[in-house]
């Protein structure tokens, strides 16, 4: 099943016109990742997305059996460096994601802050990278 994957961003200047802020999130069909209502510095978001892009270009998706998904995800999610979501950005605080193959298909597996369920989004690494590249183009700094 193909999903409409996109990001939502709104940028605006501080009242003194010295700082650029933004609201940002990803949307994968009906699943929204990130808190769009959280205001973040645009420069910090840019750095986080650039860091994520660097990480993803070297990222190797692992193969996980459906029956071991929760256990494997749990062991991987012990270290925030393993997440392939933007890090150190308030919009994504507490959210965690990995790219992996489950039964031969590539997924982004997510666990949202204070939730116990895992969310499976069918997307391949190249499509996710392109989504981030396009988001970076919308940050005017």
C-alpha cells in the first residue's frame, strides 16, 4: 500500500525579527510524527535534519522477524543514537523510530512518546531520505 508521505512546516520570525522559528512534523498517511504545535528554532531543526540525513545515508536496515519485532525494537531503542527520527528537537521528544525489513518489506517502525504500541509505516530508505531533503529545502537559512 502506498501512502502519501509528506512533511508540514511553517516558518516565522520572532517579534524582534532576529530569530527564525518553525513548526514541523512528518505525515505518513494517517500517522503524524512529531508535535506540529511545538515551536522550534529553524536553525536547530536544520541541524537535526542534516544530522539525520548523514546518519541515514550510512544506515543499514536490519531484518526482523514479525514475532521478534517488539523485543528487537525494545533493545534497539535503549540508545537514542539508534533512532532515525530528528533528535534533540522538542517536536520529536520521546519519539523513536527505526528502518527495518519485516517479512521482506521495508518499514519505519515508530514508538511515540508515552505509548506502548509500535506503529509500522511501509516506506523505503530512499523515500525517507528524499522526504528529509525536501524538508531541508523549505528551511530558509
